[in-house]
């Protein structure tokens, strides 16, 4: 039976941030057609701490970056100006060929971002708006729109963008006339030579005739999506390399996109992408179906340039600052909780459901939560009421869940959770990914596919009761730690003849109790932990009837810090 493991590294490895800050609820662009504007889960075992300190990351750092040495703006290269070409067929096989050839060549970084564009802060960068409501195709009969974003602020990687229309592939050349730069402090030369940083897909997911953002690609290999009624929160990446590693993290970047103009009768959009980095190239196909639950089918093939250790497949990132399930409370914030995601849900290979509340630790922590490929995993936001967060601007109750279902055999490996200390809500500090057991060798080929669902409760539905609330704190009048787990809307008789299985890796469990709420169909499990001098304990709780679990398996890391 697999036992989750953890690593505690006593240093701040990195500060993470998504493609825009956590309080950015107005970021998704909306276009109104009426007025278009330009039991595998037992307590974990300790793994010795890493001996060297992880190197800090830079792309996730939201701090206002200082300008680098002066750079001279470079006008787009001749290949950027290529005319449309007619091809018999163009799709993922052709992108794979490009990626394979690129992997055999030396890596060439993106051309430098001009200093004045680099000096833009986040609020200034957001003021740059597209002039038109659709930059990809002019046919109003299609059910989607596409917009492109210029480089600037932290988004320094340049991407090329192509439109596929039938058998015609047309490079979409950057033009400053496509954007309203307002009075921003950018020279004319900078405006004329910025180039693209990414793209956004829009569809009428909330209201007929009103095109809202459903998908965004911008910054390295980051992308994120929305379902109906949600605002941007958790993000995904095409690939992770060296996350939480002592050698530092590498960030592969999407360098070129091909967007397929959808048929008017089509409900989906196809997007292809070419990835590049010093260590690896990659070819991606994204099949996007927008709606109340936006589904993204991902197929990817990677071609290592050199030997790579610490690969992360289908990496997800999010922000967790604080909530009532913390042992140490946030004392001076008027809000009861602040997070884009509150927990990691896993459907294990044996069908067991696991719920692991997220934490904002004092020191970087890395956990191994599955030793065989899970049936699914995702970062969830279970609390969906405004009063759970009481934040009008951030609207944390509308942050989407993201659920990943791997297809095929990803090989031996581990599902890893990285939790990084953060002192505010502006840094993504959570990462989860599948790490292959063996490193990748230069010249190899690695292919995976998976389905991602984004929205409010988009994942597979568990056949057991889920934990609706976790609370933790000191037992009144005592020294023991008390934990409370709530289960909502429990059918009558569901917990009859059930047994509580509660365990700890250190100390002992006291007074386990399951009670029905006197005025509802909710149940509450409570127990105490006497750490007996330990400074950390891995807790596990599940309700069983015989050999059958009635609830998901709850995992929790308690620490004195």
C-alpha cells in the first residue's frame, strides 16, 4: 500500500503568481454583440530535507521588476511577414515535425523586450486594449472570437500567431494599429515593434450575444480557462521542469500558435502550439469546448534537447493564502478566507477519493500523494458563497475548479504537491503535477494526452460523501489540537453502523466522535490530536462500513509552525 511522503525544505524556494494577480476579477474581456468595443492514502513518511537551497524563480514574481540593461527594439524578422500558404493539411503531425527539427537546433531566446515596455506596471499594461472585438476572423456566424495581447510588463516572450482557414495557413502579423495604447509611456518605435505575447478565446458562455473570455494563453506555457459564471483563478502550464528543485526551475514557453477558424456549426475551437526552451521542445493540440463547464482536450509530444530531471506533466498552479482550516489563523484580515483553490482532490487508481486541504506553510513543502497514475486530480474551490470570503472585488467564490483526467499510460511516477510560503494573495504558491520516475534523455520522444475541465465543480462526481468544511484549532481549555470535519446533505441512515478510521503519523488521536447536526442533514466528525512533543503529524480520516468507504479520505498536515 502506497504511503504519501513529504519533504520540508527550510527556505523560501519561490513566489508564484498566475498570469495576473488573484484579485483580478475584471480581467476577462467580455464583448457584447450589441455594442462591440475595440487505501492508497495513509499517513506520510518523512523524507530528509534537501541539502541545498532551491534557486528562486522569476516568472512568478509579481514584484515590480527593475529594468534590465538597455535593449534596442528589433523589428519583426522577415519570416514574421510571410504570406499565406496553401497546404493539403495542417495539424498536430506538422507541429510535431517542427518541434522535432527545432530540438536538433541550438536554443534561441526570444528577442529582448524594450525597456519602456518592461517598465510598465501591471495596471498600466492592462490599459492596452484591442481596437477590434475580433482579431482572428470577421465572420459573425462563428461561435467564438479571438484576441491577441501585445508584449509588456512581465510578458516578455514573443509568440507568432497563425490563422488556419480551411487549407490556408496565414501568419497574423503584429501591427501597433490593432491596439489602443492610450497615453502610456511607450515610444513610437516600441509600439511598432512589440510583437505578440499571447492570445485569448471568447465565447457566449454566460449570455447569448455576449462574448466572454473562456481561455487565455500568456506567459511562458501558462494557460487558464473559465466556465460559465467563473472568474480567473487557477492556472495550468504545458510543462514544468525542476519545480521546487535545488537547481532552479526552467520555464518552457509557447513560441508559436495556430488557431483554426471554426466552422459556423462547430461548438469547439482547435488551437495548436509550438513549445521551446533550452532543454525541450514540444507540440501541442488543444481542442476547446466552451460552456457551463469548459473542456480542453490536450495532446502533447515532447522532444528533449538534453537530459532532463524533474519533469512535471500537466502542472496546475494556484494561490492559497488562508482559510478556517488553518491551524494558525490570519488575525488581521477582515475576510474569513482568501484563496483561488482550497484543496487538492484525487481519484486514485483504485477508485479511492482523497481530499487534501491546501496550506500556506512556513517553509517550502513538497508532498508525494500518489505512487500510481491517478484516474483524475484537480484543484478545487468548494466554498461557493460570497460570505465564505466577503470580498466584493476579488470574488473568490467564483474561482473555477480545474480537473485533469489522464489518458493512456503516463508511465511510473508520482503525483506531487508543492506548497510555498506566501505573505499575500498576489503570488501563486501552489503547484501539483505528475512527475515521471525517470528523467528524459536527449533525442527521446514523450507523448501524453489528458482532458481538463474548468468551471464550478467540473470534475468527476465522487460516489462517497465529500468533506464540505475543515476546521482546526486548539481545544478550548486544553493543549490538544482539535479538528472538525463537516459533511453536508447526508441521506438518512447513510452513516448507520459506520466506523471512524482516524490515524496520525505522530502523537495520538483522542475522542473521535461523529454527530448529526440537530437541525439539518449535516454530520460532523471531530477528534483531537495530542502531538506528544512532535512538531509535525500527517493525519488521515475516513468513515467506513466494513471494507467500503462512505466518505472521501481526508488528509491533513499539522505542524507547530
